[in-house]
């Protein structure tokens, strides 16, 4: 007896039937084996509600693909079991039925059976892919023909109330639209003129992500500029002009030496004890304040200039030797200013000194008194303490 191959739909239907019997749900109706009338896909007036498959009874969940395939494998052996009886009765060794083992096997068998018995409700179109086969299996599980799905899918826009697309034959041609525009109308008024699309806004590059301009240092740029002879010549000419301008400005300013005033106060007479030489104003004013009684036995305070009468050097006061000593040529002067050694030809000179109204001794360097000229007798050349 020739072995009859089962299609996938038959395997799945048989699996569901067996599952329904095994589960004991006697009240649940078996899926209808009768195929509903195939719905024409091009019928736009049919709504989704009309084309939708009947909902399964309550309590029965649509099985998943894994469940369906597992049941199909389990039923593969069961469907072939009756066939094993015939060879056994004929005394032949029972041949093990060739049950599909895997999903690929089941699908291959289903494809191979595509030309044989077709499941109820399946259209003449042969399932091509795994998705189609599984979709057909699910649709059969729900009792609806696969052909009902496209019809329902096509009926959805009508159920949602969307405007049906105009048939291609209703669209005005280009010539008609141009004619409508020439007449003063718009292509939109002529019918289904496409809405012009606005050009897309160009995208600006993100900040900091564009091509960065390389920055050169100031010195590198200046060096490049100096390498050009024309620029170098202009630079040198500008520098020479600036120097001449500065020289002219300096020429317009007079040479002026800022000198201290010739009259200044040195303090009260009590600050200069008898027999002392004060060098407080030697560096700043160039004078010594001397209080001595070694000139003609008179107790006098006077101011001696710190200028050697030889060649103008500045002598030093030697306290231990009680004399002024010139470091240049060795001239020596007593405490009263009389020269006694060295090349100095004459005594040191005195400057004017008076007692101011405020009780301070005031020195006047603008007036000089020379001993060899008898000027030391002038009362303006000394102060005699009381
Ligand atoms: Fe003072 Fe010559 S300058 S000794």
C-alpha cells in the first residue's frame, strides 16, 4: 500500500483535534474543516469586521508555533500508526514510519505536499516561505482561510474611515494639469495634484566639529613677513625715522641740573659740642660743622668746605689724629682748617653760617671766606656760642 504523505495543514488539524480530545474540553467546538469562501482581495467595499475570521471560543487560546510543531511531531507518529498494521499483518517487519523530526523536516514535507491535497480553505496559491506556511497553519487553527487575511488587511483602511486612494485612471494627466493652470486654476483644483515638497533644510556643521583653521604663532608670521625685502626695507626706514624723531625731541629740551638750595639749616648750636667735627652734611652738602677753640683761642662754630685746596679732592676727618687728610696727595689740615702738610697751598675755605630766628644754625654755601685773605674775621664766617 502506498504511503500517503500528510500535508502540514492536515498534521496541524489532526494535532489540534487530538489536543482538543485529550484536553477533555468537550464544549469547545472543533475548528471548522470547511473552508470559507475565499475573499477577493480587490473588493475594497468589504470591511475588516466582515472579513475578520470568527473569533475562537472563549477559553481556547491560539497555540504558538512551537506548540503546533510539537503537536505535529507528536501526531506524526500517531497518524502513521494505522499504517503500521498492514505490514505487520502481511508478516513483514514493521517499518518505522518516517515522521518529521524537526521544523525544517515538517516544512519540507509541507512544501513537498503542496501539490497534493490542499488544506481546506487554502487557495490555489502555493505557500512559498516558512512564514506563509505558519500563517496558514494559524489561520486554519482559527477556522479562517488564509485568503481572508489580505481581504481584512485591505478592508482596514475603510474601517478606519480613511479616504480611499483614487484609482490610477482618475488621476489627471500632466497635460490636464497644465491646462488647468493655464486656465487660472491650480493643479490641486484640477484633482489630485501632488503637494510640492519643500527643500530640505541644510544641516549646519556642529560648533567646534568643523574643519579648524590652523593657527600660527605671531612670531612665525612676523618672521615670514621680515623675509620679504620690501617689508624689511619699510621696517628699517620706520626705525630710522623714529630715532630721528626722538633725537629732535630731546634737542628741544634744555640741559638742566637740579641743585639743592645753597642755604640750609643744620640744627641748634647745642648739637655741636666743643672740640668735635660733624660729618653729617659732608656727603650731601660737602661741609663739616666744626666747634673748636683752637683758632686764636676763640670758641667758634663754623662750616669748612670738604674740598682740598690742592686739586679739589675730598679730604677725610681723622678723629684719632685730629686732622683732615687728603687721600689724593697727602695734604693735611688742622681741625681749624689751617694746612700744615702736603701740597695744599692754603687753608680750607669757610662758608657763611648764621643763627636763624628759630634758634637753628643756617649754612649759606653761596658765600665763601678765605683765611689767607683775612676773611675769617668776618662775623658771617662763624657763630660764637654764648
Ligand atoms: Fe689734596 Fe692733592 S688734592 S693733596
